[in-house]
């Protein structure tokens, strides 16, 4: 089952996120096999199996749990530009 998350890029000195860095991060994630769903103004929505989160971003998302993670990517450039990763638990139907 794929996990969906939002990647947050480190802001510049003025607290803004650079569009060029957002696009670069999206390209690096795609090159590493992660599906980029949307590049927004403050983050990148992604989807991938849990094993890809471990391989590319160095984290193991917990199923059914909303949580923020600090990324420990083996890709030096991703590590330099990603601030954090927010994983949202799937919605539950009542």
C-alpha cells in the first residue's frame, strides 16, 4: 500500500520557499522512484510504498498514524533541501 505525504523544503533567509528548489526536489524524488502528485507553494505531495520512503528518505512511516519526520536521505542534495516530511493517516470512513 502506498503512503501519501508532503515534503517541506527548507525556507530561505526571508522565510520563503524557492520555486526552483521545489522543482529540483520534485525531480530528484521522481528520479528516485517516488511519485510526485503535486508541487504546491509550500510543499510537494508525494506517494510511494513504505520501502521507498525508507530507501529514498531514510524514514519508515508508521501505518495509520499522522506524524512529521526529519528526513535522513542518502541523496546528499535531497538531504540539503528538505526540511521535513509530514505523513497523514488515511481517512477513516464511519
